[in-house]
C-alpha cells in the first residue's frame, strides 16, 4: 500500500481535470486528493468534488502558492503532484514511488517523471523521444516529494508563478538534498499545438529568471540559457537528422530566452 497523497493544481481546465482524475482512480491508490483551483470560476462538477478530499478555490493563487497550499493540506509521507494536462502511463506512478521510497541515497527527497510533449505532432514527438524537456530533474507538473523533508526546507516559494520547481531544487541542492529524474516514469503533456508549447516556453523562461534572482545565480543561469539556445538545437538536429527538429528547438529556446530576459520582476 502506497503512503501517498495526491495534489492537482488546476486553472481553467476542468474537462482535462476530469479526464486526469478518471485515469488516476484506475492507476493510483492514494489516501487524500487535494485540488487547488485557481480558475476564473470555481469548479461545479459534482463527481470531481465528491472524489476530492480537499477542494480549495483561490483564483489569485500563483503556481508556487497553489503547490504550497496543496503540500500543506497533505498528510501522507509522499505527495504526488500531477498537473491537470498530464496523461499518465500505466506504470508511471509506481516507477516514481519505487524510485523515491527505495532510494539508497537518503539525500534524494524528490523525483520527477519523463514528461513527453507533443504526441500529436510528429516533429515534437521525435524531439522529445531523444531529449529530456526542461531542466535537470525538476518538473513540478509530475513530481513525487517527501512531504516532511520538503516542508522542513520551506516548501514551494509562494511568490513565484512559474519556475517554482526550479527555485525549490536550487534550495534543496544548497542543503545537500537532491531532486532526481526518473526516465522510466513516462507521461505525456496534453499540449494541443506548437504555438501553445512556445507560450509555455516563454512562461518557463520567466520562471527561470525569478528562480535565478532568488537563488543569486542570475549570471550562471543567463549563460546556461544562451548556450542552450545556440548549441542544443544543432545537437538535436544532428541527432535526429531532421532539420525540422533544429527549427522547432531553435524557436522553443528563443521563446525561453525571451521569457527570461523580459520577465517582470
């Protein structure tokens, strides 16, 4: 039996939320379900409300604040965060749980799955089949955390809307803790178009800027993103032998860099 609570942060995606919860009930035994809803209007879907242990509506909540609310309302040893647009594979949650619960490294306090983006787009599917999207392990959209360990370090930063996972990983690393990536824990992200993905990349860049400023490593993060924009599209273009992958990844990283440079601090 998994000692597990589940948190879903949602915003204006009630139909996707319904689909996710239907899937989770078939795949994942959990003790508590906490839904933190920052939509324009509160949820009125009877079945979802009946399935949830705790439903919290806060339309002004930034993502970091929503995740922290969810974490504080859980009681189990482990907390699984799943974004409303995620589609899980059958073995995804079990892979995350085993990786964290059976880890021989006591410093590992969080793990993230391999979220593939663009399964409705052949070029994105090719790109994400050979690369890890977004970062060095952290992905708050599909993450299993040791609740007490993470809360002891302050949890998620309530002031951050995007990049709250990046900022938390930085603090964990500073304390000698680790947030690991589990490639076999596969899930898909329901991104409907490449334009939607570019918007996501811009927001992620803004979040990286906030995390960098709070972590005092703005120069390091800036150099990393510039290097990523110049080098990674070439790498994946050659790796896949598809010039479209080079074009897609170039645009994605340019949006990431634009979001970073134009972030409203």
